């Protein structure tokens, strides 16, 4: 029987549509089939740019004998973790609780009631390194199901009860204060890698959200140490192999502590978060490196991830054809001295080897090197280097390109909208603001229904069937709020409000103020997922707190501010203990401590004075400040109400905590007001 994945929107599921395994997508029907046939369910979870997912697919799911075993004795369910983060989160928690580790591909065996009883990640086709083969695992589970059913169901029931016992015990403690954030900074300082930047050892992930906290903390308190950690971490990453020195954009993580060898997949969410962080670093320091990296990363997203519909694709694969028909990790990005010579000629190749640290031994596999930008003594001819980069980039573009996961994920597109809107505004690149608007338009047109319910994904202009989770509502609202500040168009604030009303009604526990990752009316899983920690992206919890706080600053809405404050209780609990894993929550807490400030700029549209004040407002470093711009008569944005011009000139108003500075027509005075503590 042909499997059932051919009509799915997930590129990952479509990669498995021709497998001999009789796959089902996650559905009520799959579990009904398991009940009817009285067999267990194999749940296999991965994503399209996951290297070991591809390996296991090729070794096991494309193998006829393995498929026959699965088809006869199991109902096999394939899930794209990026489409169904709720399913992934619930079973990953079970895997980690049972085995002490997790990862993808995730392999879980379930009862027909969806209760898990046996777990693993990657299983090889033959026994190795003390691991059983996948077929041995299947035989073992089949035998246990046939001969020891009572034991299996007892184990499954116990696991589900244990998971229920792990429910977050949350009471909306006081909001985090000065002392909590100082403790979090101290915790980050202890884990800081002073010689290489970043936190902890290998593998090393780009800590975009922790850096955002450091920048905001430095802006609010004047902490030199916080700013130095942010600056040095960003510089080391930008000079390392984790950053694409030719095409811009960041790889997923570095396998070593020095940022040299990346795991080559490029994710939309990493690049959106890092683009914004580098733009904010430039805003705080004027660093030319930060400016270049922010713009190159924005250009990479628009050039390589933008879809025909105006949204942004999820990821580029790590693997690509190495020119011999073999798919090899990093093949698209690495260089040997001989390859440099072929493209550049002898003399320029030697210069490129020195400049990018390409060695005869190589810094990666098989004598190839990942391009880096080490700090070198001496002066380089900038035009010559630019010419070398252009020629290498052109030559690289002729190599077989890595595959692209074309699905548009709402949350990650929200992050991209925020990054591109701000980067475009800071560096006078209206094309980037236009790209942000186009992506926001797609989210409204395709992902939002008439009740402002948000779909998580779309592909090729077709909306997916999976409901948005908390991070989708929160990150899309974040993107819309950034667009409102940059464009002065009130419609983006209105759309953010519609999404955040859903957060208040469907995702918040009305008694405790805690947040859940899925809506109250979402499909019921074995437990309702709830994770406040920031990992590769802001958690839905942190992102919602941030967007609620900004929306409240724009509108004066007490329910939204109250919900943000209650949600931030978790930052008070976790911030001092695990600051690396709640960076966005800490950044939001910095905004709360600072107000956040509300800036209204009134003046005729297109007037140079209006433009200058608006730009100064956007470039203010006060944590989480919100900006409204429009004419004195405008009713587009609530912050503009009752704000007259002063002396007929464009005027800025800065307020915080129900107290306002004197209005000013002077750009320097506005800049100063957004750098220092407000009076009152």
C-alpha cells in the first residue's frame, strides 16, 4: 500500500512519500488503525535539514525488509517537528526523562492510546557501538507487545503519570527586579568563555537571546562588562567558520569551542535573531563589523530563503552534492588550496589562503577548510579582498546547492519581519523594510483566518492544517509590533492586538498567569506542553511576555501589561539559576525595568525633521522602547493621541511609567532622553 504522505505540505514528510514504509501523518485515523489492528505505533520525528534523519531514512526507511517488518507489525507515523512542535515537545520530554538525552531523529514506540513505552533516537541498520540495529529494536518491541502486553501498558501508564507530575509548579511570583538581573549577569559571566566568546564548551550555539539581554542590561545600567561580553561574542562568531564569509548568514552551531567548524545547516530563526542582534550591537557601539554582518545576514535571508510568495523558507540543508553524486556535509561551503587556485590564480589564492585561514591540512575533513576571518597583522588591500570574495562567491554558486526546506513557519517569519524591518530602518535600506512588509502580508493573507486564528505553516501558497502554537502568535505579534514602529502604520499594531488577544484568551492559565505552548482548544495530547526556557528560539512563554509588554506600552492596555508581568515571574525563578536558557525572558525583564519607554514622534510625513526624530527614536538603546510616528492629526497609533506640534515643528514625546519628559523638537535632546534614566 502506498504511504499517505504525498499530499502533505511538509518537505520533510514529502521526502518520505516514496518510502516502502506505509507512513501515516500524525492523525486520529492513524491511532484508530493501530487500535483496529491491535499493534503499537512507531512515531518517527525529525525535520528536513537534519543530517542523521536523512541517514536513518536511507539506511532503514528505504530498505524493503525493514519496511515489511514495520508494515506488518506497526502503524508508522511520521512527524515534522517544525510543523508539530507540540507533538515533538511532549515525546521529547519523555525520551529525555527515560534516557537522559534526546535529539533527532526521535524514535518512540506508543500504544494505540498514544502513550509511549520505548524510546530512542537514531538506530543503525546493523549493531554498532553497543547499539542494537533498528530491526533488532523492532523485533524486540514486537515480541514485548505480543507476549508481555500487560507489562508494556503498565510502563506506558507510569510514564504518562510521571510526565503529568513534571507539570511546572508556577505561581506568578513578583516580577524580576534589579537584583535578579544582576544575579543572571553574574551567572552568565561565570559561564563566559573569555578567550573565545560565547558560553560553555562544545558544541557551541550562537547565544543571540543572551546577547540581547547583555545589550539591554548595558544600556540600562551602564555595565561595561555586559557590553564587552556581547561585543566580543559577536566578533568571534562573525570571524569564525560558523559565519558564511562569502554569502553572509550563520550556520546552526559550531562543533568546537572556537567557532571554526559549523554544523552547516542554515536556519531562518538563527539568522533572523542574529541579524537583529548585530543591528542592535551596531546601534549600541557603532561597530563597523556589526553593521556589515547585520546587512549581509539580512541580504542572505532575502536572497536565499525568500519564497515566491514573499515569505521565508525554514532552512538550507547541511549536506549537498560534492560534485561526484555523493551527498556530503559542508560540500557547498568548504575550500582546498587547489580549489582557490583554480578560481583565483596562484597569487590571489595565496592571499586568500592567508586571509581566510585555508591550510594544506585543512580545518575540516579531507584537507578542506571552512573560511574564517582571523585577526591578522598588517593591512590588506580592501578592493583586492572584495574582488576575491566576489569571485569565490560566484564560483561557489555554480556548485550543487544544498536543499531548501520551503515551508513557511509563522513564528520564524515573525522573527524575520522584526529583524528586516529594524535593519532596513537603521541602515536606510527600504528594500529590506519592503521584504518585511511582504512577509507580514503573507502571514495575514494566508496564515490568519477570519477569527484571527493563526496557522503554523504554509508551503507554495497553500496553508497547512496545523494550528499555530504560542510561539507563532507571540513571534508574529513581535514582528508586527516592530513594523508598526518602523512604518508608522497602525494596521500592524491592530493585527498584533488580535493575536495577543488570543494569547490572553487561549494560552494563559487564568488562575496562575502561566502560559501553555498549545491553545486550550487545541488537540489533546498525553499532556499539554509548557516550556518557559529559551533554546534555539525564544520560548513561546518569553516571546509572549515580550510582545504583551510592547503592546501594552503602545496602547496603555492594563490586561496586556498585567499578563506580561505575571508571565515574567518565571524569569525571577529561572534567570539567576539558568540565565543561558532564558535570555529572551531576561531581555524582556530589562524592558520592564526600564518602563519600557514610549516615544511618539509627530510631524508632517516626509518632513526632514520628522524623519530625523523618528530615526533617533528607533536608534535609542533604552531596552524595549516602543516608537510611534505620524501626523498630529493621525489616529493610526494610540501614542500619537493629543500630541500637538511644538512651535509648528516636528516634535518628540518620551514617556515612561505614566510620566513624560517635556516634548522636544531637538534631535540631540531626544537621543539623550533615550540614553539616560528619565526624571520622575
